[in-house]
């Protein structure tokens, strides 16, 4: 796997050394994990997670880093990657709350989506998002994702029951 470099961020493959107490703290923060399945973790659990994802042939797990100081600010992954059907599912977590709302998430997503379409030969990238996560949906729409499905009460987390929104982006409608 290689590193993808944007204007302000770069995304590179995650390694077990990226499993830090700072990364774990993001996932243990109720504001960060509000719309995530993971509600708590440890550094050791993160190491196992990274090792597992890196060992899967249909998964690419990346960290998002700021170019100015190489600070790790989140994760982004493609899983599953379905080469035969020319599609993948993308997921992102911007863990560093100080960097929310600055456009780093969309910039990172564009780096991987461009890779999907231009280098992996995929034709479709999908994502799932909780309907209540309105700011994320708006961000995905700006990239070009369109809502294709909404399931009421599809996701149950300890903090509530949520509606699931599925969004899709096709190569013919993507402007990088």
C-alpha cells in the first residue's frame, strides 16, 4: 500500500505503532464515538484491530495525518473492496476534535476515492451513515454521494436507536 498526499493531509497505511493512547482516547470519547459502533477500546485492542484489518485481502486501513506536523487525526478505510463487482465501502473517523469542521475528512476521502476510481478500476463507492449525523451527510453530499436508501431504526447502539442511510458515489458523477 502507498501513501496518498493531499494539499493539507496525507493518508498512509496504518501500522500497529499507530495504536496509541491518543487514538484510543478518541474512541473512548462519547462525543467522538456518538455515531460509531465502537464505544471504548484499549491500545492493545487497537493493535489487534490494525493487525486484523491489515491481514484482510478486501480491506485497506489508513491513518489520516496533517502534513504540517505529521499529527495523526483519524482513520479512513475501504472495506469491503469488491474488485469483481467494481465497488467498495468507505468509512471515516476524524478522531481529533480540534480538527473537526476544517475539511480534512473530505480531503482524505477524495484521496482514497480517486485511488478507487483511477487505480483500482472501481465504478462505485458506498458508505453507511446514521441519519442523525447530519453534518457528515452534508459533507458526503458535497463530495458527490447520493442517498440511495434509508432504514428506520436499523442500528441499535447503547446510546440509542438510529436510522441507517446508505449513500453511493459513481465514477461517472465524481469530480475529483
